């Protein structure tokens, strides 16, 4: 059998004992050197072979969530089958051990204390715990970004109605010339009443990376709490939690870590844990225990069991190389169309410190919805339209399962559409 056929067969047998997830992962060769490795297509074809691509269209909307490589999917299926077979025996006797194993693994990956991580379902849940559980006083001010994720913005608006806090919005430039433009957009709104600043680490609308640590450093000097939405940064950018200088960090693991749907976490400085109210009541845990935020009822533990497996796949490639590859793919297509008449790139794509895989593109004469519809109907390229007060365009999000040919097809499509 050829190697690609072997992997395809492995994927089909994922739920059996014939091909183990570990064996699938071992089929990946040693990663290339970091210098130039992002363009080693032989290596990335091997990585891609562990993903099952969709038939009939090119998926360039991997920002919603990322599909699992076959090794993680096989482990997930095996875990689900095991739990479904042993039901309550597992849930009553082994569930907590599985959760703690996942917690320890994730803490190692994030380079932080396991006693500061709550395993949750997604970023929205994580940040709502902070926003709704914070000890607000009427008149407290919060600084947000004008491009923050909608669920976080809505949570803060509800908190404003409920607690009487005041929201102030930083106007983040789409293509800043330097860090100070972004830093001052936030810090210029700080006053003696500011209690918290909310930062979207990697903006989902445009793909811009915010200088979180620099903004946090200013906030810390003024005793302002720093809450960070890292939904698109974890397993996308290479960093450790403590590098951010934040007080709270929420993220989803079903995005760039490629874990199954419905997995995320909340990291919180240990000394702050007793001060935050959980979304759901839990008086069984001590006030200082991070687990008091995990009282969400019965949930799919097989998803949490996959976290070490997803980390193993990620580590097989390496954080630094993966980040470079994701950025390389984005810069590959943007560099080919950025100077084309009528095409605008709403992302600081040329600066490696301000971007990753995600970019936003617009074409004069087309709404974002029209452009997304044409890309799919005529060119079979699936994207997502972004119609937002701060940005109008189509979000393009390649992942490790995409090919250079996929990006060439996008370049051709955008060029033809822009030419009328």
C-alpha cells in the first residue's frame, strides 16, 4: 500500500484496535528545520495526510473550529465507545481522574499551574464567568476593543445593565503602523475608575495580533485587571500564559489545538479565584479551588480525555514551526493579491508580529456577503462574510489540512472577481 492509502485506511479503521492513534501519530516524520521549514511541502503533505478533507469544496473557514487529525479522532471515538459501554462505572469511578489528567497535560502545554485552570466548554463560557462573576461596583469602567468577539461584548453589555458599569471602546486600527498605535488606543481610555481592560489576543474578524503584554504592563501599574480572550491564539501563536501578564485568560481548544468540539479553559491567577462568583452554584468546593467553576452538569468527558492526545499531535510538529506555517500560508495568498486593483487586505499581513493564519479581504463593489457567496457558488471555496461596524470583508482561514493549491485557487478567484 502507498503511504497515503495506508493513512486513508487507518482513518476508516479509527474505531477499531487494528490501528492505534499512537501508530497514526508515529507516521509523521521528524519536523524540518525551523528556518525554511514552513515551506517544506513534502513535510506538510505528510501532516495533511492525517486530516480528512471535505469533498466538493475547499474549506478556508477553519476559524470556526478545526477538524481533528485522524490520530485524535480515533482516540476520541475509542473513548466515546468505552464510556458508552461502561456508562456509570466510568462516570462515577474514573471521570475525575480523566479530568485531572487533562488538566495536568494542559497546564504543561500552557506552562502554568494546573491549580489555575478550569476545564470548560469554550471561550464564551470562560469569559462570562469572569464578566458576570467579577465584584463590580456601580460606576466601574471597562475598556474593550471595538473588534472584540460578539459574545464577550454582549456579556459586558449585560453586566452594564445589571451592575451599572461603564463601557469604553478602544478604536483599534485595522493596519497599525506600530505597537504604540494599538497600545494607546486602549491605555488612552484608562482613568482612575477603570477596573478592567478586555483584550482579544488575536482578533477573529481580521486576524490582527494585539500586543497584550505591553497593554497589560500599563494596566498593572494602575491596578487594572486584565482579561484576555485567547480563543484564536492558543496553539496558533507560540506563547506561555504567564507571558501575557494577564489576570484572566479564556480560550477554546477546538480551534487551533484541533481538539473535539466543546472544549475550552479559563486560567485565573490563584489569588483571584476566591473573588469571582461561578456562573453555576457550587458550595462543595473551597472558595480557593479553581474547580468551583467547572460545575456545569454532565458533560462529554471523552472530549476532555482527548486534550493530551491533541497536545501530542501539536507537539509532534512544534509550536514555533506550526505558527510559522500558518503565517506562511496567509502571507502566501495575501502577497499575491495585495497590490491588485480593487482588492483590500484588512489585516497587517506584512508584519509577522501582528498576524497568523487569519486574514480579511474585501473587493470594491462587493459586500462581504456577496463576495463570500460568489467564492462558494462559482469557485467552491468556503469562507465567512464579516459585516461589522469596524470591518467589512471575507475572512480567510487556512489550516494545516490546506494545500498551496487551495491558496492558488483562492488567488485565481479573487483576481477574476476583482477584474469584473
